[in-house]
C-alpha cells in the first residue's frame, strides 16, 4: 500500500527558497498563524469589539473550514502526492503563488467588493485540486483520483456558499456543515492509512486488528451519515444509523492499538482526534433524539476531530520532512494539551451547566485553541523556513 507513505519522499531538486520547496512548508505555517488569530477575532466581533465581513457565525465557520482547514489539506496533499506518484509537485514560484492566493482569499473580504472577494476566495480550491491532480494524471495513479475530486466538491460548495451567504443564511450555514462532512470523509481516509501504520512503526509488538469491510465502508458512510444528518436534522430515524457509524469508528480505533499509545504523545493525539470524530457521530445521534444540541456534534468534530488530527499531522509530517526525530517534545505536548482543552472547554458547556457563564468558557476555549497553533507556529517557523537538517531535499 503506497497511499500515504510519508517518511520516504521522492527527491526533488534542492533549489530555491527552503520555505517553498514543498507544499507543507508555507501552508502549515500560514494555517497555524491564521488559526491562532481568527478565533480571537471572531470572539471580539461576538462581543462588539470588532466587525467582520459577514455577520453572525458565517465568517468564523467559513474561514475555519475553507480557510484554515483548506490550507492544511492543500499543504498535506501537495507533499503526500509525491509519494503516491514519484513525481514532483509544485514548488518555488508556483507554490508561492498558490500560497499568496490563499492569503488573498483571507484578506479580500475586508478590502474588496463582494464579488471580487468571492472570486479571489473561490479560485484557491480548484487550483489546488489541479496541482494535486496533475501529477496523479501524469503517473496514471487512478487509486487516488478521488482526492482532487473531493477538493472540487469542496470548491463547488464554496461557490454556492458565496452565492447564498447574503441571501439565505440558513442554507449558507447548511453548506458549511456539508463542507465539514467532506473534511471528515477525507479525515477518515487519511486516518485509516496513516494512524495504524504510524502506531505499528513506533510501538514494537503492538496488537492490531483490521476489518477490511469497515475500512472500505468508513469513508462513504461518514459522508452519507453526516450529510443525511445535516439535511434532515433532529430526525429520530437517523439516530440508530448515526450511532452505528460512531461504533464503526470506535471499532477501527480500538483495532489500531489506541490503548497502547498513552506514552507516545505524537501518536495519542492522532488516536484522540479519531475518538472525537467517533463521539461527534454519537452526539449527532443524541441530537436526533433531542438529548443534545446539534452544535455539540459540530464542535466535537470540528475542534476535537479536525483540529486534533491537524495538530497531530502537522507536527509529525513536518518533523519527518525536515529530517527530525518523530517524537513529541515539550512544545508539541503543550500544543496537544491545549487542543484537547479547547475541545472540552468548547463542548462541555453545551451539555452541562457552565459556572461563570457560557461566554467565559468560550473565551477559555479560544485561548486554548489559539495557544495550540501559536505554539506550533513559533516552534516550527525556523524549521520550515530552513533546509532539512539531514541535508536531503524537501
């Protein structure tokens, strides 16, 4: 299986600015910096201390999914696709141009007319899809062609969102929830390939079990189940299927050897994020039975599942691709702890009484989230801006 073999990349020419030699370098840093700033900015707007281009939660949700997450996905895929194909992906000026376009998409709503801001933001995902698809097509790698197709589906949702955000806020928010489902689907695929492999490579003798039918079904069922819940919320008939999907993800996780990773932080953060993804489907099932609010499932998946997998992957893959040991130091452990704390602080008050008031817990969650990615940015900026320490390309 060569789907996501990340430790041994192919060998691109060692030329140009180190920051632009591989996709993970600029996009991981940009995403981390943006994540650290965007959530406090949203809270400032929530309390009347700032103004955002789009009202309510629209800017916050859009920028977390089509801004932050899209940048990490692009950086990861532009790095991983070299391993799938043996072909080089964009680097140097083209990579810099794509990263600049992403930055422009974040700034455009503040400075450009609505249509111009929309076009600027919309262009990123189709171009990222082409940058991923081109080496796949060149190498005739059919196994992974679903990846650029998924990016194009995200692009279509983004186009539709821009068309609806100022006309129909309800359906605009629905599209953002569907985007979260697409991200969860990609998470399911990536986790299924790398988490058991990373665990097996790091823990000698770890016992793992695999259920091929579950592995094949996990991604489509994730997409179908989440989409059905988004489009038919509070439907009691969905409770059992959603609970079944939660159980499916739990069985996968146990089979990967999750219980053996407690002393390996660089592993357990990946397993914990997968556990949060499973819990998100359980929370969705609870919503269908009026036992929990819908926002619980959304934030468990977005903060704990998506955020946790991102912080785990951007630390591990950045260490590997800069020639450093695949271990978590104090900086990484602090980032992981902050991310888990942010998830709990954001979700617990949705189901339990919140001493001090809901807004205080929201502020605390924002501080923890921002700290996780600020710590990453500060620690990894010099590493991702410099050549590999082992002298290899990449």
